C-alpha cells in the first residue's frame, strides 16, 4: 500500500497568526531540525520528491558556481550602474541611521560575533593565502597616495603644534603624548568633515 500523502497545512487567516506560527516553527527548526518534514525526500506520485529546500552542500555548490560564472557580468554592472551609488547612498542615510539604532538596541554586533566559526574563518584565510591581501593593497595604491597627500599637511600642522609643548618634566611629556593622540583624532574628524 502506498504511503499516504501528508495533509495540507491548515490555512493561516491573519498576519499575527502567521507570525506566531513562524516563531514557534523557527524555534522548532533550531531545537530539532530533523522533525521538519520538508527537510527530507517525500513520497510523491509517481516519483520520490526531493526535500523542499536542497541539501546545504548542494546549495553551497550551486551558489559558488553561479558566483564564479557571474564575475564578468558583475564587473560590467559595477562599471555601469543604473544609478549613481554615492547619490543613492546619501539618499538612504535616514534608513541607515534607523537600522543602525535598531542594531544597537538589539545588540546585533555581539550576536553576529557569536555566529562566527573561527575554524572556518582561518581556513578561508589560509586557502586564499597572501595574494588577495597583496592584490587588494596594490589595487588601492592611487587611493593610498591621495589619502596620504590629504593627511600630510594636517600631520605637519600637528607636529608644529606639538613642538611648541615643553618636555622638561614627566607630566609635560605625558601631556604631549595625550596631545598627540588627541591631535590624530582631530585629524580623523577633520577628514570626515567633522
């Protein structure tokens, strides 16, 4: 006798009922993922159906293959965007600010750090070797030179101000060290338009 088809789930008649059911379903998925019917192959007619969501290894393989194949398309689109990215980013500053406040309220930074798998992180770094870092720095050589050109006059101005401070006593030398730190912070704010 053929295995009985599962009954369709009961209809959800409101968004609040959906959210309540989703919360319980997500809790169950975390506690006991094997209990999810859609995780495994299912009885079909006349074939066995695959899981509702593909296996993690299959999804990862497909994503990596598609991303690798799309490299040239990505480059072309980045070089010819449909709208100016800086203008669009400035227009979204309110959204960014709201999302940042939400992230602070939810302690999202710490929660995100808790999700990091350090073994994977270091394996990824080792697999790439030094080449990605080196090529990234080399690609930014013009930017580094521009930024250094902007910083240099401000650093000179700071040095000239620091040179005016006495260094006879331990307290004076300590004050000069604090002034140097504060001066570098002031340079950073100045560069950011503060």
